[in-house]
C-alpha cells in the first residue's frame, strides 16, 4: 500500500510538472530596475556632489553610517584640496 501511494505521488507530481511546462512561454527578460547613481560626467566632482549622492540599499550591502562617514570625509578633503590649489 505504501509503495502504491509513493508511486501515485510521483506520477501526480510528474503530471503537474508536464502541465506547468507545456503552457508556459518562459521567463520574462531580466532588466536592471535599480536607479542609477547620478554624478556629473562633464566636470570634476565637488564636495557637494558627494554629499548629495545616494546609493540603493541591497540585502547584504555596506553599513550606511560607514558609507556616509566616508563620503563626508571625502567631500571635506575635496573642498580642502580645491581651496589650496593656486588659480
């Protein structure tokens, strides 16, 4: 009896898979729906550009507070270097 139930489950599973595969048109085409990070490409970056940039959040991404601290430091260093450059 158990053998018969096992075979019945296997046959019903196989029939379900065949039915599901027959009517399908395949998976949809994959596309990247994440927003782009907008930074100017026509000029050098400024400290303000770095302060305004925002990145998407991923499941296992970086810690946001550490990224924000690094961006703030880089922005300050960019502005400091720009102030020191002779014109």
